[in-house]
C-alpha cells in the first residue's frame, strides 16, 4: 500500500476496512467462467468507449445536424426572400426620406417658372378674357 491508500484506510471505519478485506480475498475465489465473462465485458466496454471517442472526434458538431439538405433549402429561400424585400423596399424608403427632408425642393419644382406663378395669380383675368373671346 502507498501513502494515499494508508490515508484512506485511516479515515475508514472498521466495518469498511473489514468489508474491503473480505472483497479482496473473495476476488481470488471467483470461478474461472465468471472471471472470463467479467474480463470479456471489460474488454467490450473499453472497445465501445474507444469507438465512441474516435467517432465523436470525426462526427460533425450538433449545429451541423440542423443544417441538413432539407433545412438548407428553407434557409436559402428565407435568405433570398429577405434580400428581395430589402432590394424592393429600401429605395422607396430612401426617396420618401429625401422628399420629406427638403420640402422647399417640392415647392420649388412646382413653381420654378415665374411666368407660371404670375399666371396663377391672374387666373380671374384670364377667365374673363376667355369669356369675352368666346362670347
């Protein structure tokens, strides 16, 4: 026994020490076929543990299983739909914002010609003139 085992033994109760002693002694009294079955079960468990650890190293991560071929179709269709929405909506939003930012541009475009503005101010005169010519 090494020092670690002695320290553990000193912390154990007498019942635990006696039980450990009996189990160690009975270990040598196991029948041959039981020992073979235990040995084979141990080997099988170790092989399974090795195969699981090696397969988990080559397995894709959990995130990848959610992105199967079927899911890629849905994801790409959603991405295209979002892109089309941005392409169609963004320019109209920008033009609306440009028009609301500078209302002087709108009025300036409507009344850019001084003659048109004067004509609108003298609208009654032009209506009278049209009546005199036709009537």
